[in-house]
């Protein structure tokens, strides 16, 4: 039964593996263009496993910002994982030990969390381990191949990979923004603030990591005021 649960988790995570591989390939290629080595890029991926956090962290590193900028940036961007882990922990119950919970919390990303919460059977350690092992492998191997490719590919191709990566994020956000007014508003506010931090005098002197944090906090706060969620919708 335990091995069957493990295989079930692995089977469910195959689409996540494919998606993580492609995104992390872009991260690896972009990281080497910012001056990191392939080994450094892989170490970041295998110890962090956070897409948005890693790309934001890469921007902080490339900008030469102080360590406190990195701490604040990661704290704001990855704070959602604390809430996700609390929700997942309640569904797991007391039958899962402390050390397995540490590993499960490590690979509790957005996609894995969604798969685990939608699973209609009791969550077991083998199932959750199987759910996380392929995404970790995909994220790490994709970073390695992307970093190696970025090292040997011509500069024009590496630049194109970086542009394609941002195009992928646009492709993810735009369809959802068409359906959701709050998401559209948050995106536009963030873009407007990012442009201000890029070109407005004095504001453009703010380090990139702090600018990301400010954009995220202001956009979230404005949308929370403009688009509050009713108690009925929250319960649903």
C-alpha cells in the first residue's frame, strides 16, 4: 500500500515535473548571463525550490544589493508558503512525524499544494514524498541543463531565452487577468510602480529587491481595499 501511494504521488506530479523543467531551464540560462556559475545556479534551485523567489533573488544578486534586501524580498515573496503549509498540515493530521513534515514543507510549492489539497484520499508520507520527488528532480535538472546551455550558447541565443522566459510569465498572467478584475488591477498597478522605480528620479535609486517588495505590497494592499472578498466567497 505504501509503495502504491508513492507511485500515485509520482504519477500525479508528472505535469508539474514537465512544467518545472521548462521554467528552471530558463532560470539556469538566465542565471549564467547574470554572472553565476552552473554549480551556483543548481545549488540555488536545489536548496530553494521557489520560482518567483529565485527569479527575484537573481535580480537582487545581479544588482549587487545588500543581504538585507535579499532577506526582505524572499520573506515577502515566499510568505505564502507558511499559510499553505499550515493548511496542508491540518489535512495531514498527527499521523505524520516531525522529520517527514520538514521534507514535505520544503517541497510544498503552489502546484504540489494544489495537488495535495485536491486529493480525495488520506494523505500519507509515501504519497507526499512521491508527489514532491519528480518536481524537485525536474527543477534541479532543468536548471543544470539551462545553465550549461547558457554557458556555451551564443550571446544572442541566451538573450532570446531570457526574453522568452518573461514572455512565458506574460502568457500565464494575461489569460487570468482577462477573467479577474482584481488580478488585472494588481498587474497594472505593479507594472506602473515598476516603471516608476525604473525611470522616475530618486525612485530609480531604490535597489531592485526593495522595489519588488514595495510593488508587491502596494498592489496587494490597494486590491485588498478595492476588491474585498465577502465572507460567503471566502468560505466557498
